[in-house]
C-alpha cells in the first residue's frame, strides 16, 4: 500500500492499522476512513453479498445492455484511434515474441478478406 494523492496519514483507526510503523493509519482523503478497514469491510461485504452482487450486475447488464455495448464500442473505436500506433507496435512485438515470422497489424485484421 502506498501513499498517493488520494490518501493521507491520519489518526490511528479503531482497529489499529498502523501504516509502516508511523503510528498513523492510511486514510482516504475523500471519506476520511482507514484504507485497510475499508478494504476489509468491502471484502466482507462482497463475501456476504456475493449472490446479491452477481444478481445486481446481471440485472444491470440486462437492463442497460444496449447502452453498455454501445459505450464499449465507441470506447474501443476511440481507444484504437487514439492508440493506433502503440497498439500496432505492441502487437508486432507480441507476435514477434510468440509467433515469429508473421507480421499482421490490427488494420490487416479489421479488413475482411
Ligand atoms: Zn483500519
């Protein structure tokens, strides 16, 4: 766990989560709650409510399927346009590592032949 601009060192929390022997707890600036307590609570919540969460996600997905897929599609296209060069370079590198000899770019893949 590291200090970022989202965290600060505050008073020791009630569970005594000491941050690297400083005698303080790492807390979220936004909520002022201890990071480790929050994580524990979240893990516990997820464990206790696994079925509810899965059901909620599925319902949310079903209700908003069109919207989600559209968003993803736009995002993917946008992301590809923005990062075309990097993606192609990465793919070339990746293929070079795993499948020596072939040199197909994303553009080649997108073209239906
Ligand atoms: Zn704590």
